[in-house]
C-alpha cells in the first residue's frame, strides 16, 4: 500500500476529487496548507508598506491506495489538475506499513 | 330634530365634564408664545438626546475599525479597551470631568463646581443639565477611545485603564473648558478669543489624536514592525470588512456628532448634515486617489481612513462653512491623511490604525479650515486664534498624556513583555481567544 500526497492549487480540488472517483478511490483527506516551490512569491502593499507573500495557499490531498494502482492514480491526478502554469504542485508517494478501519477493525487491503 | 338636540347636548356636556374643575387658560399672545417656547424646548431635548444616541453608537464604529485593522490575536483586548473607554469614561466624566469642563470657571482655565452632577436639582428641577451631560459624555468618550487604536496589540491593560479614566476626568475636560465652557456655566479663555470649533475637531479629535501620539511614542512599535535596516514592514489587519463597517457606523454617528452640536431642534441642522457628508465623501475619494498614485493601487485601508479624515476635518467648521467649502476641506483631509500615515511610519512611530493621522493631524487642519473657509470671511484675527487653539491643544494633550504615560510606564508598567506580545495580548491579558473555533496563524 502507498500513500499519495498531492499538493495542488485550491481551485483544482473538485476536478481531482471527480477524477479519483472515476478510478474508484473512495476516500481521501485534505488540508489547507501554504507553500512555494520554484514559483516565487509576490509583493503586496498595506498602508504604504510593502510586504512579500512567499507562501501561497494550496490544498494537500492525501489518499492511501493499493500499490498496483499508484501509476494509474498519478496519471489521473496529472490529467485532472495540470494547468501548465507555474505553481501546479507536486505529488509524493510514500510506503504505508499498516492500515486499519476503525469501525470494523479490518486491516490492510481490506481497509482501503 | 330630536336626534340633533341630543347630539348637540352631548357635544356640550363632554367638554364641560372633561374640563370642569380645571383652570381656564386664556389664549393670549403671551401664553401662546410660552406654549410654543415649551414645544421648542422639548424638541431641543429630543434632538440632543437622539444625537447623543448616534454619537454613542460611534463607539461600536471605533471598536470595529480598530479590530479590523489589527490582528486576530488582539481582538479581545481591543474590545475590552473600547468597552472600558466608554464605561470608565462615563463614570469619570460624571464624577469629575463634567464639572471641570462646564462648571463655574472664574479663571478661564478650569471649572470648579458640578462634581457628581451636583448641578442637577433633583426630579422637580430643570433637567437640561442631564440632557447636556449625556450629550457631552458621549463626546468625552469619543476622545478617549481614539487612543486605544494607536496603542493596540502591546499595551498592558491595567496601564490603559488608568489612562482611560484620566482622559475623561482631566485631560479632555480641561481643554474643553477653555473652548466650550460657556455652553453651560463655565467660560474659557480660548472661546473668549473667538475660537471656532463647533463640534470638536480640536476639542475632541486633536486632543485624542495627540494623546494617541504620546502613547504610541512611549510604548514603542510592535515587535517586527520596523526591520533591522529601518524598513517599514506591514502587519496587515485581520478583517477588512469589519473595518469598513466600522467606518460606515462612524459616518452615521457623525450625523449626530456635528448637527447634534446645535443642541437645538431647528433648521440650522440641515446645512451641517450636508457639510458633514460632503467632507466625508471627498475625504474618501481623495485618499483613494492619493493612495492609488503613491502605491499603484487604490488602497482600502487608506480610503477608509480618508472618509474618517474628512469627517474629522469638517467637525470644526461644519456650521460656518459652505457645502462647497466642505468638499475642499474633505479633499485636503483625504490627501493629508495618506501622507501623514506614511510620514509617521517613516518616523518609526507605530500607529496600527492611523489614529494620529486621522484625528490629530486632520483635527488640526479642520480647525484651521474653519477659519480659512469661514463664510463671514477669514480674518487675520480669526486665523491667529485658530492657530493658538491648535497649538494649545497640542501642548496640553501631548504634554500631559506623555507625562502620564511615562509615569504609568515607570510604576505599573505600560507595555507587555516581549514573550507576551508574541503569544498575543488576548491570551496574556485576558486569558481567552476572540476566535475560539478558528486556527489563527501568525
């Protein structure tokens, strides 16, 4: 099992949710985060004082899937979310040791 | 015939029963005049007290503006300060301030009787002193609450309470007695010279603004406001819509502040409504354009401050300048406030809401403008008197407030510690958050 972490532009969340739904992905967790990569910040002005906003608001989507599905999921995320402009985000894949469904006690692949 | 007779009898009996046994008041021109005068007096009471309600509501406006322009972690503290400014101010003005400002004033420098509203003779006596006190009380509280914005986010609450009481008990009323004492039982040296300040550009706003300046200087800037190389860093407010609502409430309240100062229910209030509104509008417009030119984008904070600047600027002359003059006074206020905010920031005096610029600087401008645009003609004497009043207000308010803040700083302490400031003054001074369900990142 692998965890897929996708950091995406906030307005792309609905597209991503629909795309993953098409693959049969039934669960995910999102958080509101801020970040930057090679996309630099921009300057804003408040009462005559300039300030640099480095951290841009993003959404982080986490979902745990069967190892065989990873490439398909990455492909789907790219096609749903990619805009081609700077700041599209990144996808990270990490191994998962164990999963457990709290309601029933099912573990591992039965739980995702 | 019978029905008519009965109707006639009834018509005659009823008034006789109703008025039977009462004095018959002869209708003469004298009694008629007395009745009309009584009606006018009652109207004066009603107008003055409605205006007092509008000015009271400005406290909500100040609270919204100050909170909107500061961070979420200071919102509880700002609300407490605003609540106490009005509450302690009311008590201070009742106990001491009103007597100093409007009591019998033999020297021309301060009043000496009327403490604890002793000027009221009890329930069977003339209640005008009560209505007048109420109206003046909300004005005093306005001067006090101007300061809380400039001292936001880093002031020790106990220190602030001491100051708040002293403003309405002493600083505000003493200067007020010089300019407005004769509105009741007093008589001041400044008004004796013909000083024009109809609703208080100087008496209320500059007094508040210069005390705010003293507070901001004694306190020092918020942590991180000015960088190591001396650059000015932005600390953005947490709720711009809140600040905007605050400005609208203040604008509404000012329709009590300026026209209410007639304390008379007559048609003279019409022109005052107009001058007030036009000055506010031009203040907002010209502040917006000035900020647009200076910062390449029209700035909401500056535009909001501009409306307030226009209101402060017209407060002195609202009854003796024309509507056209009011547009110019407002426009200059709008330009002045933007420049003033930038200059004060460059001097490394941290004023989170622009209180010094809006109330101090534009209060002085408004007082001068009342002389310059006087419909009877600006004379050298008038202009000199205005300048003397402006100067006296600065020396008195800034001087006394500075000394007071220094004393507070050296005794109970005026500024919170560095660690407390990083945690947030809400938690350290009041043990709670303003937005308990929200995660605020700072």
